[in-house]
């Protein structure tokens, strides 16, 4: 599996990618919308973790561009906006999931093997 993390907060993006790699998942990072689009077009990803509040090109536009291009990647949008309307808007853009609320920025993917 290969994942692209598109997030402008570098520490969060790197933490997510590190956690995914710790699980044996290939992960690339883009810190803005244009770079995210470029990487998604050039490479084949199974999943794209996409922040809605990106600089240069908003995450909504990134999502619409990727869906419009026929990308087969599943898109999970992250947003600090917590309303149901915000989540629905992300889904209406073609995202496969939308994680809302400030907590989305605090969650980290646990590195290493799952507990057990």
C-alpha cells in the first residue's frame, strides 16, 4: 500500500508518514496543494490523506482536481472545521471520508507494530 499525506503542518505530516512507515506502509508527503496534485498525478497511491486548509491551492480544489482526473486513490480529508456541513462538503467533493474537528490535528498514527 502507498499513501500520500498532503498537510501543510510539517510536523504533523511527518508524524503521520512516520507512523505509516512504521506499519510497513509506503508514505510520501506534500506540504501544499500544488505539490500534492503533482505527486498524485505522477505516482500511483492507494490512499491520499488530505488537509482541507492547505496553502496555495485549497484542499477542496485538490480533491476536486484528483477526483476529476479519474484518480483511483481513496481520499481521506482532514479539517479543523467541526460542523456536519463541513464534513458533508468534503464528501460532496468526492472524498471517501472526512475527519473533522481540531482533534484531527492532534491524532498521530502509532508507529511500530499494533499492541497485542
